[in-house]
C-alpha cells in the first residue's frame, strides 16, 4: 500500500524508506495537517520492507505543510493568483449547523451559507446517509442511450411539483453556471426549431450574475468576469439594474419598475424585435450586491416579455429553495418564467448539482422541430447523477417535511430586525433584504451616498476583521456586506451574527484613515 503512496508522491530511496517507516510499524494512514496519522495493524498484517530506488527531486512532499501544498498546486475560484500566493488559504476542517471550525480550531458563525448554498446547514446526517446508500446501490448511471435511474426521475418529478405552475420538464446540470449555458443552448435550439432563427440576442441586467462559464459570464455584468476573457459576446446586452438605493427614483417604486420595463422595450426595439430571444434576470441580484427590486418588478418584466415575444429566464440559482422566503422567489409575485435555473440550495452544497426547469412551450417547440429519430445534441456525463439526485431528494424532504423551510421563514423576522438595527451605524448607508438574503451597504457619506476610496481596501478589512470576530460574510468590492445564513438558524444565532457584525463595523470606524474620510 505504501509503495503506491511513494510512487504517487515521487518518493524513493531514503525518502521512501522514511515515508514508509510509520506504515510498516503502524499500518495504513492519512496525511493530516502535514503529518502522517496512522492506524495500528495486527502483527501478521505488517508490511514487508520495500526495496530502495534512486532518489527523485520530489522527496518529502508528503510531509509538506498543507498550506504550502494548497498555495503551490490548487487554483482557487475568483482570486488574484499572486494575492493568493502571498496570503495563503484559510483551511476549514468541519461544520455543524451554522458553525464552521478551521484548521486552527477556531469556531466561526457562517452567515453566508458557504457560497449562498448550505441552506439546511452543515452536518445533516440524513443527507450523508442518503448519499452513502445510493453509492452502495448504484453510484453512477448515464442518461444517454435512453438509460435512467430512479433518483433522477423522482427528483425531476418533485421539482416540477414544487416549482411555479407551467414548468413541466427538468434537465440536470452540475451547477448554476452550466445551467445557464444549458438554458442558452435550449433557447437557441428552440427558436431555430420553430422557424425564428434570427432570434439570438439576449438581454440581462447590469450588476447581474449568471455564472462564470464561457457563455454565461457574458450575461454576467461584473467587470471581473469580463476582463481578459473577451466578454461580453456580441449578442449579449444589458439594461440598468433596478437598484433603489442608487437610483434617482429612490422611494418611487412604481417609477423604478416603469423605467426597467421601458428600458427593456427600448433595447428590444434597438436590436429589432425579430432578433431578441430572451431576457435573463435574478429575482434578487446576488453577486451584484444583493439588489432587491421593488415588489411587483418581476411580474412587470414577465408581462413585458410576453408583449415583446421574448422568453423570460429566471436565474434562481441563489434565490431558490427558501432563500427569499417561499420555495422559489418567483412564487412571491405569481410569476412563471419560460425557463428557470437552479443549483446551490438544490443539494444544499453537499454535492454538485443544478437544473434547468423548462416550460412545456419550449420543450414541445424543441421536440417538434426535429424528426423523431434525430437527437437533440445537448447532454453531459454527470447529468442526473444518481448520488446527487438522492441528495437532492433528501434536501427537499428536509425543506418540506423536516421543517427547515418553515424555520427559515420564521427566523426571517429576526434577520430583518438585525438588518434594521444596523441602519443607524455611522458607516451604514443602506440595509436591504428579503427572506434570509440581505445586504449592508457601507458609505463614506450618508448624505451623498459617496463610496469609500478603493485604495482603502475596505472590503478586505471587513472580511478579515469579521473573521477575527468569529463571523463569515461576503464582502463585496464596493463595500457591501452580503448575508445569506442557513435556514436552520436559531433566533439566538441570528442575534449573534449581527452582534459580531456590529463589533466589526465599530472596529472599522475606530481606524483613523476610515474616520478621516467620513462626511
């Protein structure tokens, strides 16, 4: 066994012998925090000494510090490579409920559910058991060649039953980004199939986020996802975000809604009504800073899409599965999109999975547009993966029968109170939220809403100070704190989140260069 470890680690000669010694004496083991942790073997199972080989340059890599291994080999999402090399990773080791424990044994409150996804909290044993049982029974099943498996079929049925009326079909993906890409591919196929091949242009919102894949990242309207990636593409367009706090129409919800509708109509007219395929939007914009549009905005955009003969795609990757209160954010306004993308809370982040929910209109248009023996050429190896589907089924059971959706709706009042309680802080310009999705926007001047000088790196300070105070939140580059606590939170945990955030803001306020910039 240890000979194989040595070969994979590039160890030989003296290095291999040193590596092998604990295994010969104590038996199999694992690398823990840069050290070998072994498990005792009975005498008869002890391993024979290995023959030595010539040494290689990679000797002793198995004993290297875990942070160095991460720094040297693992590419992290949405980071500056050089900054990460200098900083290194904060290694997390375990989680339970709302709490995470890092490699140093520090316990912190996770007020962001991992990355908007661990909605049911960490350490739900029933999810682990569902995955293990499915792995034992059938760890993989392809969806190609007309094969199927029970968990994927059952999960599709359950999603259709829970989702807005009219979404009848489900395609499973690995996450949110490829759900958006899949939606785009199906939209393209749909219009070609129904004889409207010119309809290729797509419109989304400024500050919107629709993943970081080669196609979806162009619909995303955040600079980091465009820079040096040659995006957006020529058929991708954006209209203004319905951002009440930063709008000259703040306080007039009807006017904000009317402006969005008119901007969509104007952009469609500019591009040509026969050329526009779809409008993509998040019911609440997540990565753009948790921008909460006025109530009625989504319904008005649905009506505008109908008038313009374009499809509405609701990106509910963040907002679905109780994050904003109901199971799906669209429900709050009685809206059924033509396609809806979901991920994150579908499996609560325990395993990768996303989905595209499709209306019967789009499905039948695609199906009728090709001969019965012609395949629709879109699919993936892991679409409808049985283990992910089994996890998804158990997560949905926890939301509904397990009471987690109801708990999230109950503690939302405490969450709202926590946000409102920070509104009077000298650094806070705006607090906003819906359900358990919220934001705290910091400003240098409450009167003018002026932002802090980017050179102050307020977001970095916020995140680091928050972690030091035992709370994790999203610190956006324009000094917005994003919050998305798990739906399993208690009132006491919610109060503790906001107490620790206030402590973090108070500490920031005490820093001389921050105080000097306040208006």
